[in-house]
C-alpha cells in the first residue's frame, strides 16, 4: 500500500462550485457530509450518504483529491493512493 500521494499537482482550487451536493440538489435528495473536489470544485456527498456522489465524481472524472468541507474539518483524501491528509 502506498503511503505517499503523487497527485498534489492536481490541486487547482479550494473554491466550491455549489453550496450543497451538486447531484443531490438536482435530484432533490439529502446527504450526510460534503466533500470538495480539489481539481474542479465539484461538491459531492460522502459514502455515508445515499448518493455517494463524491466517489461517483472521482470514478467519472479521475479527480483524485478531495477534502472535507464540514465545519471544523480540514482533512483530505486521495482516492487513488488511499492516503489521508490531516490538512489539505
Ligand atoms: Zn494521490
Ligand atoms: Zn450527493
Ligand atoms: Zn473534480
């Protein structure tokens, strides 16, 4: 298992494209937690949510890095290397 991430150059933004999960808002459904794609600013819901749209976004786009945008949380995650960051 890798312990380092080689995708840090994919970080292009910390800006959110939407306030809530983009797909859930379109479907009119709720979510548990929100994750932000650091490459394109896509906001998706976590794997505890019905939609799992953050993971779905990674599968569709190959954007490897996301971070939590829950209040008080700043950790990040690389979907490819399965590495957790304390701060991203
Ligand atoms: Zn990585
Ligand atoms: Zn969602
Ligand atoms: Zn993205």
